[in-house]
C-alpha cells in the first residue's frame, strides 16, 4: 500500500439513501454491508469485487493500488 491509498469511503445504501463513512479492510474484501439506516444487507454489484467498489465514494485499497481485489 502506498502513502496515497485512501482507507475511508462513504458508502451509500441504494435502498434508503443512508450514507456512512467506513474504514475499508486492507487484507480482505467486504462482500456484505449492513445498512445502519434501513438494515438492508448490501452485496457487490455484478462485476465488482466488494461493497465499497459498488456503493462507496472510494474503491477498495487493492483496486486503488492497481492490484486485484481478493484474488482467490
């Protein structure tokens, strides 16, 4: 990870529009996120690796650094 990697992202629920600033994990993808507004469980959109890449203002750290997110 380089000095310019952003670790916080504002995630917005597509169901209710509630937003929250969250710290992204650097060692794992976050596939699920429980909206603190309506309780909806968010999952990544097709083609995205995690909820931050789908609903956040900043993509996850591995994507920011040009790597692959959670390669199996």
